[in-house]
């Protein structure tokens, strides 16, 4: 392996702040792993099927919840990533190297409290879950020089949904996030964390048995102090932003005597205006369809999701404020275009398009009135993409093959 190729891969290793955790919303979650909404491909903008989705989605849907409800659950998410490289960037070719990441457990916790007992037509909600996250590990792959990292964001949400009229509800929520980044090279990059803040505003409007909903979510900034050494003795404070999002959804409950809920969501993600990610991702459009059939105590759910591939074409050198880094082994190294392309393939390959989900709900679990169980499974179908210019069959230097599955549950107590 020549020195230049070694240097470029060391740069890649230093920059290993991302890889696949969830999708297809780039690597944001947007209720795709919530207890009930997950079975409907995350559809929840007009009508939320569980408290977690109301707290972390369109806050106007909180107004639909009465009394006191508490949800506790978890979702287990497993990404599958295979990487093939022709050696032009790393200096060592390898074929179908498998990421060593394991299953990610994602907490799903929320509580809602109706304020109508105080003559206030509103409901407040609090919750905790992972809102974004990615991670990959190729340390055992010859030629990777130990590349591996994780970037995970947990969100604590507080929201309120207010019923202005019988048809119109509005809502607002604030997210306090805790983001943790673990870089792949301990000598020049380190594990660090930061707190962030974002706001979400939303509304729903009922037209007979049809509900229309929309929300806007601000950017979420995190600044990681002294993340990586960029010149000898000088450390970069890297800013990474989650994108602003706009969503619109529609639901209908007119069929089968109101027992069939049909929902459709559209979300537009503004990666082009997100610090760091704007250098490797483009704006993204995501579509989701969901259905829920109620029969007695049972609820049967199905969902389908489709997303654009957000991978940016024709990238340039540098990512965010990182134009170069320092390694103990090779000194100061530039972040070249080839390194950025390799990073897209090995650490930012959120290229999922098609997703199929199913779920079950059961009310009055174990004969306990007001205790509901929701469970779900989902699969993101395998996608492949080549990056850069090289000698692989499709003309690229690196190919990523990705798929994933998830399963989870939630218990809800209604008082």
C-alpha cells in the first residue's frame, strides 16, 4: 500500500462519524420505529396511532389524546452493510466486507396528560427516544485501517396540542437533544458530545372523516468541540446540523364503519442547508402509506415507504469545516474528493428506497382494562450503489449493498 493511499484512508478513519442506523429518512427516524406507527411505515402526521408518535411527530395530534396515557417500549434495529472497494482510495482492494455493527436498541417512552379537567382544550406530552443515529464498523477488514464509528442523537421532547375548534388543532414541541459522536481514531479524534435544541410546529384539520395535517421542524445544531486535530496543536470545533423538515399528511376513517384508518405522509428533508451533511447529501423526499384495521380488541397494521436516494453527486474535497486532519502516523493530510466519496460509501450509505412493515395491536392486554400492546416488524429492501470513479463493474471505486430490519413493541397504560 503506498503512502498516499494510506493517508487517504487514515483521513477517512478520522472522519468516520457516520454510517447506517436507520432510514429511509437519511438516517433520521421520524416515527418509523414508534410502537404503533412503525407498523404503518411511520405514517402519523394527520392521525397519530400512538403517544410516542404524537410527542415526536406533529404535535397538533396530541390534542386527540384524552385522560392520562403512558407508553413504554423498545425497538430493535439491525442494519446489514456490505462494502466492496477496488483499492484505488485505500490501497487495498476488498470484496463484500461486512460491517460489524450489532443490533441497536431504541427506547420508546412517552406520557400524555389531558388538560380538559382544567377547562383547557389541550393535551401536553413528554417523551424520550432516539431521533437519529448511524454507526458502522469495519475494523476487521484488511485495508480499512480500523475504520469504525457511531453518531447517535437522543431527544427529550415536550409538546402541547391545543384544540381551537372541533375541527382545527394546533401544536408546538421543543426537543432537547443529546448527541454523541465516537470517531474512529483515538489519537487525533475523540468521543465527544453536545446538547442541541429544535422546535416543531404543526396543525391538523378535520373535514368529516378525513383529517389533513402538516408540520414544520427547525434545524437541530450540534457543535462538537475539539473534535479532530486539523493542524498540529489546533483542534476543529465541528458543527453538524440535522436538517429542517416539512411534512404533510392525510388520513381517512370513513370505510368499514370507521374501523379502517388509511394514512399517507410526505416529508421533505432539507439536507442542502444542514452543516456537514450538505457536502454529502442532497434534499430528500420521502413518501409513506399506512393502514390500520380494528376488529374487536385487535388492530392489524400494514405500511409501505419509499424514499429518494439522498447521496450527493459530484462531491468536492472537504466536509464541513474539515479540509485537512492530522494523524500521528502521517502528519497533516488533506481531505480529498476521493476520501469524501469513500466516506459516502462506507459511512453515509443511507440509500434505502423501499420499506415494508406490519404490526399488531391488542387492547385490554391480560384482561387489564386500559392496558394496550403494540408490536411491529419491518424490512428495508436491499439497495446497491457505486461511488466515485474506478474499476468496479459499474465504473465506481466503491460499492455499498445495504438492507435492514426492525422489530419492537410498546405497552400503553390508559387512565
